[in-house]
């Protein structure tokens, strides 16, 4: 936050700041499912801090889990990015780390804040978005 305040004082770009990251909670999975992966989502944040678009940047490999992650991410709350002190549109990547084990009925989830920037990452990515 100090770096963001310093950048704002100097009139540079200050990335969007999440003030609430919606947790996924627990997701019921089929017995015997074992995996650990991360869902990476790209969020578009408007000049008012509202999410205007969310898409999967790197999938967990399970459509239902990706859909739950997208729904949760759309509930996140941001302070808008600024450029020279003025609110601007930006993007933000959020990571949901997931793991499921044979001994558990539910998928445990750990969310972590991601990276922010003023232009979206390239649409085409040679490594499948990871």
C-alpha cells in the first residue's frame, strides 16, 4: 500500500486494489478425486472499481470448479486503478488454489490475490495461459 501511495503522489499508475476477495468455500467433489491445481482468472475492473468482465486465464481442468471460481470472483470488490490521480480501467489476475484428497468429501480452497496492470495480458499464450 505504501508503494501505491507513493506512486499516486508522483502521478503514476496505481493498480486496482482488492478490498474484498470472495472465498470459494467448500465444493463437493466425487469420492476418490485427487488433484491440486490453481485457477487463474483475469478480471476487468472499471474506473469505479466494478468488475465488468471475468474470464478463466488458466483452468483447473474441471468446468464446474472454474464456473464457481468465476462466480466468486465477480463478487470481489476493488478500489479502481488510477493514472495520474484519475480512476482508470484496468485488469487484475486472481488465483484460487484448489486441492482435493481421497479422504475428504469436499474440495478445500485457498485464495490469493494476484497481479494488476493497466492493459490486459496477451490473448494468445503459447503455454495455454499458465
